[in-house]
C-alpha cells in the first residue's frame, strides 16, 4: 500500500518505446538491446549482463531520425529469472541520460510526445498508469 506522503520523483513521462540501443560499459563488450520504455530523462532496458549501479556507460540510441550518442548512469538494476526459459537470468536496468545534447533530449521528448498522442492510454508505461 502506497503511503499518502510518498512523492513521485519521476520528472519525465515514460512511454513504451522500442528503440534499438547499444550500451558500452566501462569494461567488457558492447551490449545491444531494445529499450522497454523511454523518456527525455532516460530509458529502461532488459539485458543479460549485470551492470553496477552508478556506472557511467556510453550509449548509442537508434531513433528513426538519427543515432543519438551520449552517456548514461545506471540508476538501478534488478535481477529476475525468465518466465519462459528455465535457468535464464535477466537484468532490468534504468539508465539516466548524462552528457546528452539539448537538441537530442528535445528530439527524444518529441518522439515520446508523438507516441503519447497516438494512443496515450496504451503507450503509457505500467508504472505511470498505477500512479494516476
């Protein structure tokens, strides 16, 4: 049960939006995946590698308009087992954009707004729906 005095710290509206994204951790190989959701402030991804919270990673985000290159900080990471593949472990990770050009952030916000305009109720992420 949510406490009445709980404040939603989220500054940006998120939408389910499948961008292709490449993540470049400080050590190890590049990770290629899709975003689960996106906002002008960051993205959520599901990966098979465990990254550490507060790591700063390089990002390439492939939008329909251009490839955005920036950095992001791993804000949180949660381990979970696959529902469909026995013994397979995934990691859901929230990545907060850092060192992103203002124009690129605006472009992502524009794409998010377009997605909201198409079908706001369906495109809103589950987290956003439950907070209303």
